[in-house]
């Protein structure tokens, strides 16, 4: 009896491992091994050809002494702060409008979501042409007697131009997520608030926002992680320039990898991982505290 | 007990899976069976080419295959913009090409990283049966050599001359400038401005190291000191060179051509008449002909106007074999084939660029009058420019130095900093990069 039960348990375990084996192989090959290797390389001087030379924490120290990395870090933080202030706010506004019973609602929903379905590289290429000194944006400004500007060629405006494009592209995703969440808030709560004399603003603050809390956490966690990893639009629109004004952490990482500084590039990856893990933990903690 | 055994089993499974996956990875050592150690090349030859649709390499493959029918050739066209990423991934993951076209400005970083095969050793100093030294100009040989060893073989060269709209010069009675002062005067005569702003017929001002180096060398300056340990481009020669570049923008005779304008060739500005003069290399001849055929007969080429002496950066395309190439025998055979005089002429014939070997440069095909340039034969001018051109310094941190200079030049040209301050900032970054390399 005992022997039979033991054999059954072993059989179940074998079946279980066999079922998860494909996922384990993929995770090991494409996640665990690269992560472990990358952690080791970040502590070495390594170009991918010759054997790695152990340098300890030198790559990490050197990063924070490199003005280009410091600039990339500050640019990325600016991108995250502005992008995550404007993007979700606009997304929520759009969702609130789209949640109303307006004529052509389906069209507006489709229109606002359309940029999300378009390749970021395509979007960035089109915006690069629009924002060119001879582009449509300046031509339109000219109709109103306003002087055009070389938005992407001027170091003082290039990063903001990239942020505008990124917010525009991501707006539809945020709007759709918020819209789904808005529709899950029970109408009875709004009706009760109305009976209690709450005006539209108080209904928004006391009913809508609490109802959106898990969605807000989702949007901010996903958004902040995505924003810290900004690369495609920078690569297409500005190549990190002019004068490092749009250099970001991931662009810097790719640049170091391109120069075959695999040790330094791996250190950048781990700095980014640390930043994102810390920020995500803080966000979860904050939202947990407010929920309890 | 049972639980700990299960955990142990899981751990062992992961380790075994990891070992299995790792063992499936490619090896970076050359495959013994891929080529014979000497003589006839066999196996597979992988070629990565950034020349684009006008490549001289793809047509050469058919002829090479006839000579070596036993060889399988895996040809891949790779976009210039993303070539470095692909190349870096290839060599660091043990899956490099056997032959790659590399921009000569990328060579210093890769050579200093030890990524490029020693072609002196591989060739025994001979190219197609003749000494390599006799087949290139001294400037090209210097550009191809790192620490006494050849690391690439130049396929085409790049040295700058002045392209100008000869029809407008004639129409406005402007003499072809020979000095910086004459150049500024010519730009003023040529430009059509409105409210101090250029409307058309300007000089293209590019905020990059290539064009700053051109002015710097002409003004008697250098990028780094003799032993490549310190920046010297922020000396008086460099500051004057940068201020001179900016003067075209200040007096409304220059077109600032930043990266947002698209490609650096400036074709958009050439076609809409904003650009009537620019400094660039011989490869632009082919681009002009294919992209602006309507301007045939309107352009001419002259030696770049100088301040103190002739000078240009020396670049081009290098045919390169990575140190971990799988089939170096076939790779070297193919490189030699591409550098035979008949194949070298393909560089001009297909890409419209300037072949790098001396035999090809003196071919009658290159010296015959070109209708696009009003019956002029511009190659001689580029050949003269090459004679006084200087390759970029061979330092591992060259990409960082290049970025620092480009940033400084951009900053000064946009008026964000004075020329001196911009170059001082760039020099500081350069010095730290050189110290930390």
C-alpha cells in the first residue's frame, strides 16, 4: 500500500517535471543563464573575444564617474517623471471622456488606441519627419505667424520632443486600461454618492479614484519600467543627441555593447535592474499601505 | 525529508538543463572542417556587406564562385546604421562573419579590442602575389595598420574635397575659392538670404568630427598629442577652425545640417537648392548621380579651400576578417579577389566611390571626363586629397573621443557654448576616456 502510494507520488512528480520542462528550459536558457553570466561579466573587463579579467566593482564605480552615463541617468529620470506625470493623467482624462455616452464613441476609442498598434519605429520615423525644421509642425506654426524650431536638433528641446511622441504613442494603452477599470466600478456606488449630495469632483475623488487603485498601480509599475527602458524612439529620432540631450540608460548600454565593452554594458543592466526593483517595491508598498 | 528530496531533484534538473543548453551553444573556435589550412578554400564563407543596393561585393561573388565552385557563400546585406550592433553581437557570440565591410572610423575601437585578425600574418605581406606596401598609398597603409600589423584592407577611400554648383558660380561670377577667406567671400556672393536667414545656395555645415577634423588639419592642428594620451584639438588651431565653421551660420551663408535632417549626404538640401557647396568624399559622386540626376552638369569638384595647409580625415571602407572567423582561408582569398584591379573598379562602377588600391586609382575608367560634373574628371582631386589626409588616431576609446568632439562641435555651432568652452569640455571628456581605456 505504502509502496503503491510512493510510486504514484513519483509518477506524479515525473509527470509534473515533464510538463514544466519546456518552460524551465526556456527560462534557464534565456533568462537565468544570461542573468548569471551578465552579473559575472559586470565584475570583469570583457569584450566577448578574449577571456574576462576580474575587475571587481570597477565598472560600477567608473559608470558614476562617466559624465555620459550620469547624463543618461538624469535624462531617463526626466523622461520617466514627465512621461509618467502627463501620460497616465491624459490617459485617465481620455478614459473618462470615452466612458461617457457620446456619439461616435467607438470611433474615438479606435482612434486613440491606433498609435499603440503601430510599430514604435514607424511612429518615431514619422514624428522625426514631422518635427524636422522643414517639417509639417513648423509649417503649421508658420500659418499662425509663429517661428518654427529645430525641435530635434536643439539640445534644449530634443528630449521634450521625444517625451511628447512617447506620451502620444502610449496614451491609447493607458486610456483602454483605465476605461476597462472604470466600467468595473459598480454604478450603485455613484448612485449612493449622488444621494449623499456628492458633486462630480467628490464622486471622482471618493468613488472613481479608489476604484482605480489596482489599475493605477498596474499602469504606474508597467509605465515606469517601460519608461526607464526607453530606447527605440531615441534610436530612431535622435541617436542620443544632440550633445547627449536624449541619451538614456538603455541607449548608453547599447552604445557600450556596440563598442564591445560587455563588462561595462552588463554593469549598466544591473544598475537599471536595481533601480527598477527598488521603485517597483516602493510602489507596491505604497499602494498596499493605502489599501489597508 | 520527501520535500527536501523534491527540492534537490528540482535543483539537479535545472543544473542538468543548464548544462544541456550551454552545451548546445556555439563554439568560438574556428571549425577545422570548414576550410583547408592552406591552398584552395572550402566550406562556407560568410560575408556581411554594408554597401547597400549599389554594392560592388555582390556582383563579385558570382565571379569568385566560378574560381572556387566548392565554396558555399553566405552573403548578407546589412544596413550601415545597424551594422556595428550586428557585428558586435556576431563577434562576441562566436558567430562572426568571415569577411565584413567596416567603416574605417570604426576600425580603431575594434582593433584596440583585439577583434580584428592580423592580416600581416595571414597575408605574409603579399596581396595577389605582390607586396601589399606597393599597392596602397602611405596614408592608406597607415590607416590600415595597428601596432605594426595590418588589421584591414581598404576597399574604398574617403578624403574630402569641395563640391560646388559650377553653374551658379559661373552665373554670379564667383571664382572657385582656394583659401578660407576666399571661401567665406564666395559663400557670401552665392547665398540668397532674407532677413539675415539663408533661403538658398548655402554651404552645408555638418556638426561632426569628420568636418571639424578637416578644418582642424587644414589649420595645422591635431586631434590628440603624439602618443595619443591627451586631447590637443582644443588648442588655438582647433578653436579657430570651429569658429570658422560657425562663421558660415552667423553670417547666414551656411545651412546647419543636424542629424534630424536625415542622412548626412544632404541630398534633400541639394535637391531643394538650400545647399550649393559642401565638403565630402568621393562616394558622394555616386549618390549625387543617383539621387539628383536632374542636376547633371551643374556640379564640379575642387580641392578643399585651405587655411595653412591641405588636410582631411582619411576614411573609407575596410575589408576585415574577425579574429574568430570560422573560415579565415576563404576569407583572405575573397578579400584578395575583391582587391584585384578589375574588382576594385567595381567600387566606382557600382557604388560610385573611390577604389583604394593604386592600380585601380590610375585606371583610365576613373580619369575619363564625367558628364555629370560638366566634363570634369574629379577623381584626381580626391587622389590629391588622400595624399595629405590623416586617419583617426588608433585608440580603444575612439568612439568616446568621436562622440565628445561631435558634441562639442554641435554645442558651439548651435551657440550653446563658445568654441573654446565647447572644445575644452570635449577635451576633458576625451582625456578621461583616454585615461580610463
